[in-house]
């Protein structure tokens, strides 16, 4: 994460403890937290930059934990130093950058597909892009590269002459 990118002043944290058995609630929570793009600070402690959506999402996760027989709490915190803020934000930023790089590579690879396959690939990649952007809090440069790759893929379809059937 570059020094020019801003990190949030305040974070919303979820502390949780779930019984080991049954494992289904633990897996469901893990999947939900992964979809949200949380920073895993320690076992049973995750963080997101605070806004109305992230607060609500972690409150719902806490309710899920409690309904599964566990204990959970939602907290607000401010890291004591800028270095600590960056240490929490950097892995989140790097994860999104990697996801955007994957989108870029797949989009450029899809340019050689026939028209219908290319259209299907574009639709799938745009869906993946929307999911990534929902959990992207720091906007790495790879985001714009992925957007451009999707635009180039869409333009490649528009510039291809219609396929003629015999």
C-alpha cells in the first residue's frame, strides 16, 4: 500500500468465539468474512474500515455467531500509530490488488475467444469485478488496470465483424 493512499481513522472490529462443533457455523462465518474482505488481526478478531455498510455487516455476523451458540461483539477502534494503520490495511489492499490482477489477466486472455465465449467471459468478469469492488477500501492501481482490461475486452467484441454461418 503506498503512502499516498489514505487509511481510515477508525475501524469496526468483530470479536467472536464459536464452538468447534458443529463446524457449519464456523465455515459459514469464515466465508462471510472472506466475502467482506476483512483484515484478520488475530484468531477471533477481524477489522474493516468503518462505514454504515461495514458496521451493519459485522453486526449481522455477530448475530449469526450468537445464534450459533457463540459469543461476539462489535467494537470501534483507532490504531495508535500510522504504522499500525498501514499494517492492518496493507494485506487487505494487497489481496484486492491480486484479485484485480487476475481479472486483468483473464480479460486479456479472453480476447482470443469467439464472440459468444468472449461475451460470456466478459459478463462473468464484470460480475467478479463488482464483488471485488464491494470489498475494496483502498483502490489500488490494479483496479484501474482491471477496468481498462474489461473495457478493452468489450471493445474487442464491438470491433469484431459478425460471424457468418455457412
